[in-house]
C-alpha cells in the first residue's frame, strides 16, 4: 500500500461521513424550524421532538467539525516541506479512529483512541503511522471484524509506538490470532521507516506497534 493509496482510502471514508453529517444537519434543522413555527404562540413547553432534533443537529455539527479538523491535519502533514517531520502518535491515532470510522462500521468494528496527557513524538512521518494502523485494521477486518480496538500512544524500551488493545467483540479471539500471525511481527524495513508489531506485557490482550526511522532499502 502506498502513501497515496492510504490517503485516498481514509479521505474517501471521511468525506462520505462528512456528507452524511451535512445531510443530517440539513434535515434536522428543517424539521426543527417547522416544529418551532407550529408551536409559536402556544403557552406550553417546547415539543420534545424539537429538542431532540436540535440536539442531533448539534452533535452532527461537532462530528463534522472533528472530521474537518482531521482532514486539515492530514493536508498539513502531506504538504509539509519536511516530509520526514516527527509526529505526535496520540494525535495520529485519534485522527485515524475518526477518519476510518465508516470503514469500521461496515465490518461492525469500533475504533477508540485513548487520551494522552502529553504528546508522544515519533521520528517518522504521520502518513507512515497511518499506513501501519490501516494494516492493523485490515488484519482484523479480514477475519470478519466485529471487534473493538483501542489505540494509545506509549513507549516500550524507550521506543515510541502505539499500544493496541483488542477489547471485546464476537471475533475477538480471531482478531488476536490474526495479529499474532501478522507479517508485521517480522516486518521488512520500508523506505525511511519500519513498523514492527510485538506482544505487550500481556500478549493475550495487547500488542505494541513500534514505528521507527531507519535507513532506506537498497
């Protein structure tokens, strides 16, 4: 998978979600307007449907804003003058979870990123991290999805990476088996960086995705 293919897949997923967001906002706003007009002048509490519609519109607006922020971030890192600039792994993991949400829903998967009190910087490009996370996603989707993945930035033996927890779901055991047999467990270096998946301290539940800079392949 190339960087452009990775970017295209994530942008396609996020753009589809953005369109759905705008459609819900438009429909909810129209419904709210109609119902407010019907209730105008009446000496009674606002119709619960008005409140529900407005709350839904507000939620979708926030969701749209988050997606827009992710797309702006990807645009920034993809057009950066320094293609090998370090990235904050916590932010990249959060961006991935939002932008891949539609693909996750299609295979009944849930993606979640843990909050980080401070940035965890890695000396690899953000797109390299996204590619590695998409590889992890594809592995779990290949066994039927139906699993929840939680990503959190961290360090193991002074190496930055992302802790991957397979939380629950009908296919949890199959997802664990897929990750255990992943080619990333013995990955070849890619030009400029290398992703390596290894068991965490409790290998039955979590893995550590080490993403580090390295020399280019010959």
